[in-house]
């Protein structure tokens, strides 16, 4: 269920960014079509306890993993095809203003977690005997924070940190990721408590960041007026982007819930 919700939250941001790019390439439609299918299959699988939709969810999660890898390669190729990208300064310029370098890798983590959730118990038992589910979820959170942090850092730097609050996720997200990694390596109660606090903080950051971004849209010329809303939505701060932190925070909290139960 958490994987499905996180996919839906990421999809909102992906839809906004690809629409902003005008869907210049047909492949840009692929994650937009696949995202709702993965989320729907995940919800059905979770609600029915795996009795229905599990195999479909597993196949779609595998496809999502492939889409993430292809998207990552396509983003790099799109940057390298720009004029002057063969020189260091040109490459940095196009990487700065072109398609987000690491953004597709967030789908990679969700696809892998979806696959993990559909593995049958007899197959997963040897691994789970060594590494419990809650630790695997902490590892997932720790591994998915760096690409998200990189995207937030470069987008906020591109916005020249006009609001001092833009520094908060840049400074604190690596700490949350380190705490999750530490909790994954250690099974102590103190590490689990710290991981729970870090996940709650990540969720709070996502909610607060969404509020800041929506307020930033409101401050633009025309604000939420229907005649200028779409323009401001596409050219202002990406409103759905912070929701990805909400998704990661929920996964981290689910890991601690699992460890308690």
C-alpha cells in the first residue's frame, strides 16, 4: 500500500515535469501511463492481502524498474545531445537546466520495493531469516533519499535559495538518510527510535514543502486565477515535488510499525 501511494505521489510530479517539457518525445508518456497502473495494482494487492493482483503488481513493478533505468539513460543522452555538451562548461550548463539527472532513479527504488513485496514467502524466507522486513525497508529509505536529495539540492540552488527555508531539506535529508542506514545496520531500540523520528521529520518536511510551493505559486503574477494558474503551475515551484518526501517518510514509518508488530 505504501509503495502504491509513493508511486502515485511521484507520478504527480512526473506528470507536471513531462507536461512542462511538452512531451517532446513519445517515451515521456510511458511513466505517465504506467504510474497509475502500478499504483492501482498495488492497492488491489494490498486490500485483498495478495489474493488478487499480486502477479500483475509484480510484473508492473518489474516494468517500472526497467522504465526507471531507461529513463535515466534517456535523461543523460538528452543532456549530451545539447550543443556544446561535449565540453565541461557546456555539459554543466545543460545538466543544470536540462532534464533532472537522477530523477528517474526514484522509480527504480519503488519498482524494486514492489517486487520485494510480491515475492512468495517460501522464496523470501532464507533472506528474511537473515534480514527482517523492517530492516529491508530502512535500507530502501536510506538508498532512495540520495537521488531525491540531489534533485532538491540542485533545484533549490537553481532557484538561488531565495527563501531560507529551502536550505532545510538540503541540510536535514542527508541526516535522515544516515539515521535510516544506521537503523538498518543496528537493531537497537535507540536506533529504531531515531529512525522513526527521522521518518516523521521527512514526512513533515514533505507536507511543509508542499505548502511552501503552493504559497510560491500564489505569489506569482495572477496567482491561482484560472487564466494564469496553468502558466504559474508549469513555471513556478513544482507543487507536487515535496510529496515525494511524504512517500519516503511513510515508508520509513511503516518499517518501524513493522518492527513493533
